């Protein structure tokens, strides 16, 4: 039930089952859970398993066990993105019907070549801004991916409850971005926007590394007529070398329980008060409500 005087709140935690949760994952899960509970709202878990090459069959069950062992229980059974292909297909159909999606035949090498021809430099490993090669047709290339056709003005202004006002020219930084990849897998941006809208998500609380995706998601929300949630991007947990903890860098698997919760609370700037998970969480909800009031 929503808190009195506030709009209904729905939040979510959306891990990828490429391995068990680590300390950084717990901070994101805890922050989203606390925000939902502080607002008297609903907290969901969505397993983002559309990239089947990277996902592990047992990881989703492990993640749910780790969350439960920390006292973090979703209010509904978890959604699996691998079961949502029809919804993504329908969304792509809407975009195609409105001429907002088009087929692209460019490989990464072709994009790099086009950018060099335009005199546009980029750093190694950097996400390449799409130069618009296939906007007016494939020009004999074989179809590979589907892209979103950005509007003439693709500057997005949005507000984050922690890092403040943000502004991004999506066309300049990213260009027409991928909706469905060359390997036929659904792109992260499309799946997230479709699923957030379908589950009624009003507030997104996640790690600061995903702030870079927010402007693209807002552009896509507008193209699909979906609402834009409120955003709160949390500080990242880093290792001794200052690198973000990640599964790809073999971050240690989370050992769930009260000790892990205390560490996560400290990373969120909250006091750990209590011995059990239940006591720690109850105290943290009150602290969160004071530290991060939800804006109307």
C-alpha cells in the first residue's frame, strides 16, 4: 500500500544472472529496497537474462537466495526477461510503424571507418557514436541490427535525486542506438524501458555506472509513450585499486547475512543499528526516509 499523500510507488532491482551477487550488487539491491520501503511502496526483482551467452543457468536462483538471506524479499515473483520476447517485438513494431526504427547493416569496423572519414576521434573501447550511415537505407549492405531514429532535437534534461540536474545530447554522444542486435538479441535499453513500463515502475534506484544509460532510456520512453520514472543513482563500491566491483573482474561472491548488510549500509552512508538482518533493515528504512525524501 502506498504511503498516505504520495503517489503509488513501484521500484525494482534488476540483476543480470552472469554470476552471484557481490558487495556492489548488494548496495544497489539494498538502496532500491530501502527507497521502496521508505515510501510504503512495492519492490520488484527482474532477472535481466536476455544475453544468453553471458548468463548462467544457476545464477538467478543463487541471486534470489542471497537476497532472501539478507532479508530482501520482493513483493511479487521475479520477472525473467528471457520470457518477454513478445513484448519487445511488439514495442519494436510500434517504433517501426511510426518510422522511429530502421534496419542497419553496419559492423563495428564500418562505423569506425565512417567516423574516421568524418574526422571524429574516439578512444579505444569507447562506445562509438553511430554516424547515421543506414538512416536512408541499407545501400546494399545485409541487414544486421535495428536502431532507433532519434528526433531532430535529442537533447535530454533529467534530474537525479543524488547527482542533480543532468543534460545530454544523445544524438552527438551516442547517435541512433541499437534496439535489436545483429545476433537477434534484444538490446538492454529497449528491454529495460519496456519492462519498467509494463511493471509500472515509478522510481529507479541503481548504481551510478548506469546513469550514462538514462538519457537514452528517456528518449525511448518518449518514443513509446511510456512514463519516465524518477531516478536515484547510488555511489559505486570500488576495490583497492579504485575499480568498480564487477563480475567480469571476478569480484568475490557475496556471503549474505548481517555482516554483508552492515557493510552495504556503510557504503550507503547509513548507520548499522541492530544485530539481525531484520533489525538492521528496520533502522535503515527510517534513516533512508530522512536522508532521501522522495520528490513529488
